[in-house]
C-alpha cells in the first residue's frame, strides 16, 4: 500500500513538472505516457485541482500560475485598481451594465458616480459589498463555483439571455495577440460571450500579466471588436497587434492618478 501511494505521489509530481514546463497537456497523452487509464489521470488531475495546483478543462489541464513575488503582487494589485477606476469613467447616467466574475471588473463599482446605473452580474462576491443608492445591482443566480464566487450554469444563462445592456465589463485570465479571450472557468465562456453579444459596447479589463497569454483551453475569439483597458507595463508588441486587428487599447499609468 505504501509503495502504491508513493507511485501515485511520484506521478502527481511528474504531471505538475510537465504542466509547468508546457503550460497545458491532454489526458490521453498523460495516460499513454504513464501507462495508466484516462480515468486514473482524471482522478490525478482532480486531486491536483482540489489542491489549487492545476485547472482542468475538457480533455486536459493547465498549470495554475505561481503567485508573484510580494513586490510584484503589490504592483499588479495597484494596476488592477487603476484599471477599475478608469473603467468606471465609461459608465454614463442611466446605463445598464454587465459585469462578469472578474474581481477587477467588480472593483469598478466602487468608483461609479453616475446616477441610476443598473448592474447585472454573475459575480457572487457582490453580496459581500455595500453600494450607494445610485447603483441597482441584480445577481444572475446560478451554481456557485468554490471560493471564486462566480455563478454559472443553466439558471445564469436563462436570466442573462433576457437582459440587454449598454456596456459589458469583462475580466479574463488572459487575452492573446489575436483576440482570443481566455477564462479560468470553462463554464463562464458562454456567459462572457453572451454578455458581449447582448451589449452595445464591451470592455476587457486585463492587467499586464494577462496581455499576450495564449492557450487552447477555455477561450473565445472576439469577432466583435471592443476596448481593452490595461496598464503601462503591458508588452508593446502585443498591444500593437491588438490594435492591428481592430481592438481599441487604453493603457492606464500611475502618473495619471498621482494627483488623487
């Protein structure tokens, strides 16, 4: 029994090493590599996902990004707040807006000053916050996923399909140079796509760590061009490519807010 447990632990360690090297890998490939069944690999990946080390998608998994160093984390947190503040300036009086499960997108509500703004969101974290009377917040309903606070499922989609908004504010796991929007939760893809298609305008909120990220898991192509709000640290080559394909890109700077 002890030998079997060690064998499983060794396989988990090798899977993690492969994922960190290659970013993503398929179940069938791992099964062939280790000489075990796909069901065994799925159990391995479920165990690793439960520990917060990987994220599964249909047919495979990706490695969770390692947390940044404290100084870098503080900088990313600052830029995300600046992105939230800047995004709030696009909200007009009487707007009906969508906000997805992103914390950066939800953070913009702290800065919305316009009157009579209606918010529709699948972000369950909104329940832990208090907002002034100028905001009317409607929660989508749906299935709650873990600690992320994101609501998904049939109930979410049914309620969303009955809504139409002025603007959608969408956070993401990453955006590729070719306009692929990546999400950490595959089941939120259809929700993000519907929010975009049911809005007159949409905004992607993504700090520099998410600009230029690529992958084949949980992604949708942005056929309708919108606005990306990022920060001054975003890679210039990717910004240029996003503009080339037709996206409007705004980069917030620390200096823009120094006087506040």
